[in-house]
C-alpha cells in the first residue's frame, strides 16, 4: 500500500476531535480521514472507566469496519482509560492523545516544569503527569481541571471578557501550585479554540514566556511520524473527509467552529 493511500480513523466523544482532524488536514493533506463523534453519549468524562472502555471499543470497531490503517483516539478520557483495551482489540496501530502531548511538552519545555489543564476526568486520571514523568522522571508536573472551558468553546465564547475571566480563574490555581511553570499543556481537544486567550493569561500570570502545547496538534504530529513524514509522499490532491456522528443535533453549528471549514455532511450512525 502506498503511504499516500492510507486512511486515518479518528474518534472522539463529541466534536472536540475535529481540532485533530483540522491539524491532520494540514499535516497530512493527502490522506483520507474517517471521523466519528459519539455525540449521543458525550461527555465520556462523567462515565465510569468500564463504560468509557465499552463506548471506545464500539467507536473503534466502526472505524476498523471502514478499513482504516491507523486509529487516533482524540478523546483524552478514552486515551487515559481505554487505550490498552483498544490496542489489544485492533489489528492496526492505535495512538492516543496523551503520550504525544507529553512528548511535545518535553520537547519545548526549558526547565521541565509543566502545567496541564483538562477536564475533570482527564486531570483526575493523572494520565498526563504519569506520561511525562515516565519520559522524564525529574519533571515537575502540576494539573488543574477546567470544566467550564468546554462549554465556552462550544458556545464560541473564546476571545471575550468571559473567556479571559474563566481562564484567569483556572490558571491562577495552576500557577499557584508552581509559579515557575514554563509550559502549558492543553489536555482537551476543545481547548485549541481558546489557545490565544489561555496563552495570554498564562504569560501574564507567570511573568515570563510560556510554551503552549495543544493535544490536537501533537496527535497530528504523531500520526505524521507514524507514516514516516509521509505528508511529502501523499497524493497530489487533498484526501477525502467523511464525518459520522451518533447524534446530529447542533453539528451544523459546532463543526465548522472546530474544523475551521464546513464539512460536507455528518452521516448519522448507530453503533
């Protein structure tokens, strides 16, 4: 199989994973992408680990039935709790979002003092600190749950006084844990929509430059590395994008915000 013909499957509990698709279409423009948003059962963060694993396996089966060559788990909660089961059940490689984010953070961090923000479930899992310390045991890692950032992203309130006030509230708690942080990991695929505000507030609180790592871009970089930097060897034309969802309410409104373009359509599926 020519690398340019590879199909990439991406799933998330909702629309946030479209930020991963957006990054993929920039990094790997010649590859076909199949996206599944399990919007009928979002959010995964409030579910038990066993339920998250069951839902994640169903999403992966759907992608494998569409003959993908690589599965990307865009959901931080699923990556933190279901990745071993997903890899065991798949005949193709599976990459979660946590490890690439951890690797990217360590690449850009000057002093290995890293702050992570995410949903309650992701922060509660401790997945990012574990992944970072597994690669660099001397790292200092602190984390803060920021549950209000997801609805702000979905409402499009990403660059106003409300977004700044909420970001300041959460990041103040993060920097109170370690004022010397030099890197901020956006541990949720919704958060890239708030990247500018989060970076602005983080640098104001720190009083020094802060490197910002978003998990969507990090996952796209990991996919590119998996194919050996095959963006250069892909098809001359752009790859196709096929989007599926388990519930289609609000998708016409939300999808363009996260994807940066209007997808042709979302097919409704029952998994």
